[in-house]
C-alpha cells in the first residue's frame, strides 16, 4: 500500500472524529514513509523516538484536545509495563497491512478477524468481488457471517442467510449428473469456503458425513421434507436419510422456500425428480394412504400416486363415496405445488395437466354423488315435473359429464393417461344409466303424458314466441330502447347455466337464466326461424323454412326480416372485429341487433365432433366477451342470449343398438337426418315419435316429422356422436339468458371481491417447532364473492421464519363448519425471543395483498432443539 492510500485512509478516520489513532506496524515496513505523511492538524509521534511517559503526559495533560497519530513498530509491550495501555484501548486502531485495510473497507473494527480475512485472501484479491461482498457485510459480523457474504457473492444471491445460500448453490447442480461439481462449488473450493459451508450445514441442518457432498445434502434435505409432510411414519427404507429433529425443521423451511421461489423453483422441479429416482421413491409409496400424503409436496412422484389412488377410490366406491373428502384432497393438491396452475408448467412439472386430472376427478366424484341422490331414477307425474327437474338439477349430469371429459381430454392430450378406467366408468353410467333412464321417463311423458301431441308445458314459453316474449316488451318501453339478441348455435342449457354464473361474477352485470320449450324437430333452420320476429312460420315443399313467406336462411335474409322492427343481423366474429367507434356507428340506426354466434355446431356438426366439448368451452368464453363488449363499449344495457337448439353428445361411439334404422323412407319424405325426418302425410312408426310442426312450431303448413325414440339415431352417416333434431331435454330445453347493465347503487352491489379470511383465536403462543393454525373464511363464496388463494407464513419483520404454505378458501356451503381450514407451519431452528412479537400473515397469492394478520408469541420448550 503506498503513502497516498495510507494518507487517504488516515484522513477518513480523522475526518470521522477520531482524536487519537494508534498505528501498529509490527515489522516496521512503513516507518520510512512517516516523514512523507502530511496530515493537516495531526501531531505524528513515533513511539521509538518519544518516551512513553512523556507522551502520555503530553496527550492527557498538556494537550488534552490535541489530535495525534501514534506510530508503533515491534511487539506490543506487556500490559504491566505498558504506560500507554489505556490510550491503546480507547484510541482508534489502524494498520496498513492488507487484511486490516480490507477489514476497514468492510466497515469491521474487530482486529481478531484479521487472520480470517487473510485466509480469504484469494477471494479479496479481486476489487470487484470485494466491492460486491461489501454490500452484504454489516458491523458486528463474525467469521461465519463474513463467509456467508462471500458465498452469496460467488452465487450472486440476493441475501446472505444460509437458506438462500443453500438454495442458490443446489440450484447450480446438474440433475443428470449429481456427482459433478458445479462451477459455483469449484469457486467455493478455490476461495477456501468449503469447510465453512459444511460446518454451517452441520450446525443448521445436522448434516454430517465422512465425505460430504452436495448430492448427499440435497437427498437428505428432500427426504426430510417428505417425511415431515407425511401424516404418519416415514417409510422404513427412507428413515435413515431423515435429518435430526433440530435440523429437520430447518430443512422443511428451506425446501418450502425453495419451492416458493419465483426464480429458483424450476431447478427444484428437476432436482427433486432426480432424487426421487435415486431413492426409488415409487417403491416406498404403496403402503401409504391418500390422507397420510395429502399435505406432502416434496416429489412429483407423490402427486402421481395420490391422483392414481384417488381415481381408484372413486371407481371402487362410486356408490358410497364421500364427496367432501374427495373435495378436500383435490383442493389441497391444487393449492399445493405440483398441480397449482398459478405456477408455470413444464415437462418436469406438468401442473396444468395435473390440475386437469384433479378437475376430472372432482367432476367424476360430483357426478357419482349426484347419481346417489337419484337412486330411484327419474320418474315424474307429468311433463312439467320432469322438465323442471331437468332445468333445476338433472342438467348437472350433462354438465359434469362435459366437465369431466373436457378435463380428461386435456390431461390425456398432455400425456397423462391416468383416467382411463374412470373414463370407462363415467361413460357407462352416463350412457347406460342416466341417458337411458332419462330417455325412458321422458319418452313416457312424450307419449303417455301427451307432450308430443300438444307440445305445451304450463309456465314454459315456447321458442316460437321468443321475440314476442323477450324482445318486443323491451322495445315497447320507449322509442329510445334498444335490445341486443345473441344466438349461439347449439348452445345447450347446461352450458348456459355455467355462462350465467360467470356473467353474474362481473361488475355491473346481472344475468338471469330461464328456459323455453324448443321447436321440434330441434334443428337449426327451424330453430333460427322461430327466434325471428314473425307472424307466421311455414314450410316450402322442399323443407326450407319461411318466415312470413320469406326465406330465413343466412344472415342476408335474416337482415331483411329484421328491417320491419328496425333491426340488423351480423355474425359474431364480424361484430367482435369492430372497434369501439365502428361498433357504435353500426348500431346507431337500429333498435334490435341480432348477433349470430356459431362455434359448437360449426365445429361438431361439420367433421370435428370429437372437439364438441372444446367448442362448448370456447363458446362460453366468446359469449362472455360478446356480452362484455356490448355493455362496456356500446353501452348496451339489455341483452338476451339464446340458442336455436341443444345437442346430445357422448365421447364413446354409439353401438348398433343405438341405431333405429328405417328400412325404407316413407312416402312423402322431404328431409332425412340422423335425429329427425321431415315429410308430409307420414305414417306412424314403432321406432319413432310422430308429430306435426303445426303443433311443435306453430307452423301453418302440413309438414310432419319423425324423431327417433330416446337417444337413438336413424343412421350413423357423417358422424354419430354429436346429434340434434330429436326430443330429448338436452335438445329441446333451450336457454334464455337475460343480461342487464346495472348503474348507480345497483352497480355497486355487483362489485366482486375475494372472500374474507380470519385466523381463529385471539392471541397465539407457539411452544412447539411445528404448529397447526386454523383459519376460516368469513362468508360463503358466491357469484360476487370470489375464492381466495392465500399464502400463509410466520414472519419476523419481512423475513419468513417458517415454510410458506398455500390454501384456497372457496367453500360455497352455508355450513360454517365447511369454511374452516388448517395449515401446519414449521419454525426454522433458530433463536426466538419470547418477548418479541412475530406475525402470522395471510397474503393473497396472486396480488400479494395482506388479507389477515395475527400477532404471535414464540416460546419454544428447550427439548424442541433435541
């Protein structure tokens, strides 16, 4: 170090207020430099030239306010013979050797650390490393803290706590070669940090090994976390890998925070898989129950085992299953790690696929639970009773079947073929029990109940009165009234119910779902015609439908028919492509706007029937967007959404027994399709219901029809799984959703928010390292009160001192007992001040907003450490 550097450091020390600086230079290497030092206002005294007693007298008696630099070379005198001992103790120490200068640059005053700094000389040889380490080191840090700062610098970590260092170091491991030394570890070795690291692993985790390795550390940390996540004993074959009790708590916290790390969790995914293979985890899961593993999150292999076991349970106990028990497991797993869609998916962590698997399992369990409530079948006294049973409850069989198939299809498309046996069970029950049973009892009402001959149900409006009942009253309110009508081809009732729930969850929207008795046969041309304003429906001889004597086929013809009510017709895709300004200009001349949406029929009825349920999902999303566009961009405040007909669909291909062949088309046949036949002067047929469009559609012509009994098809040509045209409830119960824009105080009531959460208990005192907390949502989840996914941990200031766990509060039940949830948190093994307040904090997992907080006292018993 040259004189300029020494002078600069001394100027800084005196500038900070030091009166006396004691410079120790044991080897006297800087003595010749003393005359060159020019320290303004500072008296330089070389102790080899000035008697100690005289100097003491000068400093303390003659010039007590003077500023001095005392230079001393050689060994330090013995205390009994040191006249300057008191001055030596209260003076500011100074040294010009490199270790001391580094200590000063780091802001450390303890000379006892000089040897430690010297031992890390290779690290401090770089000014850039020294500068980066400096931001981590604080006054009072000891040797271990300094080493952690150096480790954090090597790892380019953001913090120096040992958990962060472990996570960042393990993050650098190569999952396909755990024996290989990563570059960061090689730097640890280069800078002599390895012994310190392993010593801290022993102190923090209780990890000891004759030849410690990162592979061994990773394995024991993960197995320990797994063992702590089991509600029971760890498999015997893995028990020897579990860390001691004191270290186990720290392992749980460290691994939990690794999983929770937005930056590092990807390495956790691949490394945990490597360890699962290494310890042959799949061989050790067989003896564990789902309930024992419901909170275990360490390994993907565990998730696969739980999903498969839950599938088997649902299949085997379909008649007696406990739906809430299934729901609890599904919610816990989807709130956890491997099936949580709020985290990104990858080949190593297929979260979206796993979440779909659990969605399918939940839909299947709900389906079988619904069946248990209808064990006596679907018998009804009259058509109205069975129709209303369908619109109030039975439609859920179709909805749950669709939701199961949709989730299962998505999971299988991503390579997760774990639902095969369950799919077969669902398919069998849906087709052979539900559809067959419903067809039987609905058929009894069609014939014995007189529905096919009268086509009227008290209190249910017919589809051909749609405009008269749903649009005209709105227009009659005043000349400035406008109505929007959205017609989605083949959008059936169960899908409309799901859409209605979603619309009611939006701000300023209120949606009400009703139904209308669809025309029969339930096919597009007749259904679309019946929805238009008209005085008369009729048929031409070729089977085409006329509205007031004019063709109703296609947008252009419908536009002409709507002109008499100041209306317009437009395809949905063209409407959605308009800008806000273009949309407002388009609707300005019109009082009625008919928007035609065609996703389901276009997809399924034209060669892609296997994508039927995918098309339903797309329709729900697109129709929701359509409604939002009308209300938010065009200030529309009255919207009616309906369909021309519904449909029947099964993923399993129909069998020959589902075919109702007509050997010869009867004389007078005009149109023959899979689910209906149109003609004039048709005879009766044992395999079909025979009716008249004059009755079922109020048509003024003599067109008659056949529709096959039950779910049968007349033929399988051109696809056979997606069909419509017949008289099943899925085809003729046509939805009518009325959506209204709310304003003022009414709009305020529609604001959505997350459900509230409270921690049960007034003040909590923790006396064990692992503690169970009970929480409760403050109200039932509804269309306006949204579920909350929350992250929960205990904090010391901003630092979590436990694992961070995730819970979802999403109960729709009115039973408060079902609002309660519990979570286990494990404290890091460290010193806690029993007089200091800590906080249990519940935060919104998506936004980070604090939802609840409770002050916690931590007073651990002594034996918790052993």
